């Protein structure tokens, strides 16, 4: 059995839910609960969530839309994600509402025949099955059973939804998809149901598995509005997963067994398994939808990679093809009618193998690899933490510095690493690896029954206690007598733990990429981090909700907010709280003080003194109209999540919760946008697109503006104001004209607390596509090597700007019709000249044009503002002599067309480099604000944090500019197609700068959701 399946079944069998209130048992046949919104029982408090480029926790199922264009996955991180099959782009992400810090462990997943809805279920969901619209995020129905469900199947006519149960003698239930009533139930299964699927004639099978190889299969056929058992079988060889063949005539039970679709008798099944390594078996076997070929994936606990095999038939002599995958544990796979295979791994990665049997794309979470490697969490007393990066046999492993957040290649360090120990003074742990039977000094570890297993241990060297991490997301401090001293819920499997003894700290790594630091003696939280080592990004988060982040990392974590109506939860990334919760220097101060509480208190700005009330009484201003949730009387009655009295919930004790989020104010939020019609994915043969939506904002923070940004393959239009006032039901409507090509429409609403997370509507335009010619390129480049104050001088900044411009001039007549340049070097690069250049862009740019701004020179923080130091800049008077990034952002965000900014600042080697503190030269805040998703700008920054941007005469340029120029000249054309895209350039620049500077400089390009990749340069190969 897989690690996921084992964990899921054990959790379900134990009937333990640390986070959700369970409702009383209900009759076997009952309608879904329906009541007016808002839902009852959902707490009004935020919950921390990770939102990386892929799922951040274990995953089990993947389904396809009927047109094979999209794949949908669900995982233990509580999210549902929609993927473009051809490109691998994540099109949409939904979080389901939550009632406790422990996430919804999403497991069962089924696609409706219309391809517009899914059914999803899992643990910690009050035994509910949720039917979710993929088009609008609305929850159309909640079906409540008498027990949890773990696997779902939707009938091909759309009438029925079958649910397999994870417990003993729970079996399978079938519900009407129309009204939620249970129409059939067979509880007579001795084990969990792990296989469930309908075929075209309405028949379905259910299969249970006992984790020892025995499978019971039953076939059911429609009968008088319900179903009846037609056959049953216990085959010689069983398996955890099963599928109908393409014709629905046989059931494929793993790689070993095939059953007749009417009698369930075994039929010949001899897939060729030759050439497979030892200890590797096929875990999933499916047939292509058009018949013929079969596909199977392997899983192994002992190999770092897995295999995908394609068989021409089921005879042992039939031709096979085999592809090595970068993933050892494949959880599920689906096959398109073209013969493409989309697969999902246990750890939430998604990939696609094309019809030529080549890996076309793969998206995986950017996290350190501690899976089954608990000993890899090594530390130093100075605060370095060893992070194994997947692949390359350790060549890319990094160290993260808790004292001064940032990454360093471990190959460039000469330090003494300390591995976690299983024994110390007066304490020793035995039989702990992945079991429920571990002991400390002969006493059992205080785990819960046989379902909680220890995954990691670290014995303290001197105090006679041991740290234990478990698959129930818990970190324990346990005495030598087996007594629990304290325990913390960390929200994901605790894969590795270790001690920094001299500082009284314990460090824990969880499967979702989080790193946690606690005081060992008291259990007080010191800091938590979400680390993305491959991209060298990080975010530090205090339990109250304050944070500090590297450039480009702010949107990778945030807060789930339960909705007031029947729809998916809102996700507010940390960037939405930039003005209230970001504290620069938080992580380093928490390390120094060994207390996040004291660090926060020392960094929080003092509250402004109370202002006296005005003497003259004034009439209150009329309230601006605010879109509110649609009144229940105005719409169809929405479903209600099953509830129970709050006291009935089995909640973690307050002292075990690590994220109180006490500083996250629900009354000080930016607006949220709900799409009513036509939905997130639109196919249209007309350029006129009408959108109906609602804007949700607190009454005391009325909506001040709603605007749009249109981005297509050849143009961009921003800041198109939406003037429609809300109707009586809170809806607004806007009609936009898109260019004659596929276009992403982003809606952005604002109030006094900031801008909403952009809501993206993707339009697949199918109408006439007349040629409209090329746009022009406008380049504003400033490079300052010679300042009015010679103490500020640099070596290569002016040359960097000149070389950058010359590279782009060659794009005249290639990617662009004309290339217009305003180049400001040394004495020409004054503040007035740069301001005039920005005005030139404002007056010149049109939607089909592209603007590129390049700045090379010094950058400096003064208070909350970052400045580019023009040649006339004076450190004693920056506000009057240097260019503030606030002014730069104001201009760039108002431009039509695509806009890119290249920032090569933070240089060393002179008076400024020597006198500037790390914080003074840190451009992180400026880059994050410039690249915020509502701005639609693409920003390339030369370095992150307080790093210096390096230049070297032997290179002929600064490291960043050298890499950019090389990339634009062709080195970034990884697919050898004669074109450079901004994402390809980002990948090349990141690797090249790392190579040139030996890891001492990390360029950053924040990833923008809703900004499609586009071509920057064309060239002949």
C-alpha cells in the first residue's frame, strides 16, 4: 500500500478528526442539507496555507475534462488545481472552506460528464461530498453521508455519484447527483473501498483491498431507480487501484489481474514486465480511451526514479516502450485520446508524457527533499540548516541561514554539520522508523494507537529528552520515560527534526516545505519558514501573522478566509498584507532573541497618537456603494456545510496550535471578486465579452475602484476602469473588447486597504484573426558609472546599459516593427532626464507595444522608499536628487502595452557599498511592490536581499547584465525554436548568474499569475 493510501485509510479507520466537528449519524437515505447562506459553524478566522507552483502535500487522484484540455487534481493541502494539459500551466486553484487549522485532506475526486463540475471529498470534511463549479468556484451542492468517503465516481449520464468508504463494513453508497439522496448502499465490504468506476451502460464496480493483497470486487447494475449486485469475485491477485478497459468489457486490477465485465471471472492478462529493476512493481494500469495501448506506472520505496511503460497489448510478447520518470511514486494517471499521459505523484507533482513518449512538462513543489531522509536535516550551532535539493546527487544542495536569511551552496562551505541523533545522555530510541511501535528507553512513544507513526526523531545530547515527528502532523517533546512534555500541530507530516543545542532550539521540517523553529525547553515558537530552495526564495512567518519575505516569495503563502456564501474559500497571499504585517528584519531578530514575540514587539511601528476630535460637527459623507453577497432571497437556495455545536468539535488544545494569526485583521482586508458569469474559462467567437461579478468588501472600506488588465500574445491593456455600479443583488457587469486572439482578462478591485488578488478569466478566441502587424519596442536605459560625487563611482554600469541597448536594437524588423531608444549614460542620467524618459514612454506606448526599462547603478533605501541613484544623487538628500521607485511604479503601471523592468543595482566596491547596511541596500521590498500581481509588470532584479550585484572586468559586464545579454542573443532558447520568452530568459539568467558568481548572487523574477509567457526576442539559429 502507498504511503498516502496507508495514511488516509488509517486516519479514516480511526475516526479521528482533530479539526472538524462531526454531525450525528443520519438515515441511510436523506437529501443533501440545504439552507440559506452564510454557512453555519465556519469560524471567522484565517488559516495559514501554502500556495506554491504545485500541491504542497500528498495527493491521490487526477481526472480529465471530457475534451482532454484540462486535468484536475486534489491533495491533502486542501486545494483543487486545474491544469492545462498541453502547457502544464496551472489555470485555477480552489481551497475548500475550513473549520480548523488542520487542512481538508482531499482524497476522492470525480469529474462530471459536462466537464464543468467536480465532486471532491476527504478527511476533516464532516463526512461531506462537495460538488464544486470549476467555472465560478461556487459550491453547488453538499452531500452528507453517515461516514466519510475516500473515493468517488460519477456516472456517465451524470445522474449518480458513487462514494466508496474507507472503513470496515462501510462499503459503497450511491447518491442522486440532482438532489443528493442516497439511492443505494452496500455496506458488506470487510475493508476500505479503493476501486470504483461506472461504465457507459450505468453499471459500476466497487473493489476493496485489505493491504495484504486480497481484493474483493462486486459488479452492480441499474435496477428500478437504484442498483443491484450482479456478480462478485475474490481474484487470486489483487491491487489497490483498478479501472475499466476502454470498451467497458473487462476490469483491470493493477498489473496482475483482469476480470470479465459481466461475470467477474479472470481472463488472460500477461503484461510484459521484463527489464524492470528489482523491488519495482506496476501500481497503475489503464487503457487508452480509444482502445489498443495500455499504460502503467511503477512505484518503489527504494528507487529515486520510476517508470512509465506503454504496451501494444496484453500478451507477454507484445511490444513495449519504457520511459524513466523523475518521480518514484506515481499516485494516479489518465490518458487522453491522443495517447498523452498526465500523471500525479504521491507528493503532488504533475507531469505530462506526450504521444511520442517523451516527458513534455512537469510541475513540482519547490521544497527540500526530506522524504524518507530524516537524517538529512543537518544543522550547525551558528544557524545553518542543510537542505537537500531534489536531483543532481546532492550537487545543488543548499544551506539556509536562520541568523541572516538566505541560501548558500553547501559545497562552498567549510563547516561541521550535526546530524540528528537517535541516542543521547540517558536516552535512546528504537524501532521508530515509520512505525507505531517506537520506544524510548524501552517505554512506548506516546503516539495515538496504531495509526500514528513516527517519521523522525532527534535525541537531545544532554537533557534526556527526544524530539519526535509523526505522520499526524505532530512534533513532540518526549521524556526518557515516554512522557509527553509538549506537542505542536504543524499541518503536514513531520519528516525531519534536529537540535541546535547551544541555543536551546529544535528545528522541524514538514512535507509541505515548511521549516519550524521552537524553543526546546518551553515549546515557544521562534519562527516558521516556507523555503523554496531551487528558486532560492523564502518567507518567514510568525504565529501572529507578521512576515518577512525574499523577492518574489510573498504570494507563495497566505491566509484562507472562509466565505459568507456557498463557494470556495478566499486565499489572501501575504502580499495583500504588505502594508500592515511585513516587518523587515523579523527573521534575524527572532533568531537573535530566540523569541518571535519579542522580535515582533521590537519591530512593530508604534501606534500613531490619537487625534483630537474636530470641534465642528460635520454631516457624515454618503457611503459609497459596496457590492455585498447576494441576499438569499434573490438567488436559489445554496447548500450548507454540515455543522455541529462548536463544543462538539475535537479541537487541538490552544497551546498546541502554532498559527494563531492574531494580527491578521478580517476588518482590514482588500476586496474579493466573485465571478457570476460566464466563468473562468470562456470560448468565444466574438470579441465582445460580458462579465458579471460581485465585489465583496467590508462596509467600512467601500470599493474605490474596479479596473481590468487585458493580456494576450501580442498586446496588453491596463487600467481600463469598470464604471458599472452594483445592481440591487450586488452584481456588476462590464463588457470588454478583446484583441482577436486568446486573451487573459484580469479584474482588480481596490479599497482603502489595497488591491484584490486579480481574478483571471481566460478567453479562448475562436473568431476571425486578421493580421494586425507588429508592435514597436521602446527602451529606456540608464547606466551610471561616473557620479557627480566620485566616491560613488562604479566600473561597468554604463557599459552594461550600452550593451543591453545594442542587443535590443537588433530586434528591429524581427520581433518588433521599430526599436525606439532613449539611452542615458553617466552625465546624461540625471533625475530630470530619467523623469523625462518616463514621460516619453507614457506618451508613446500603445497596447501592441512593449516597453523595457533598464537601470544599472546604485540603489539605496531611505525609510520605506527605495531610490535609484541618478548621477546627481546625494545620499544626504535622496528624496530630491534620486529617482524613487514609487514614481517609477506609478508611471510603469499606467502604461499601455507590455512592460518589463530590469534592475541591476546593489553594487559593491566603493564608499556606498562599504557604508550601506544590508537593509539599506536591500531592494526586496521595492521589487515585491513593483512586481505585485495587480500591476502586471515583469520585473528582473539582479540580486535578492542584501546581496551585492557583482561586476568583473573579465566578464566585460556585471554578472546580471552579462547573463541577460547572452540570453537575449540566443542562449535562453532552450527549445531551439529561434525565440526568447521572458520565462526562458528568467531560467537562463538565474543559472548563469549562479555560475558566474559561484552562488553569491541570486537574480529574481517574481512569477506573475495571469501574465502569459510572451516572446521578447527573435533570432535566426
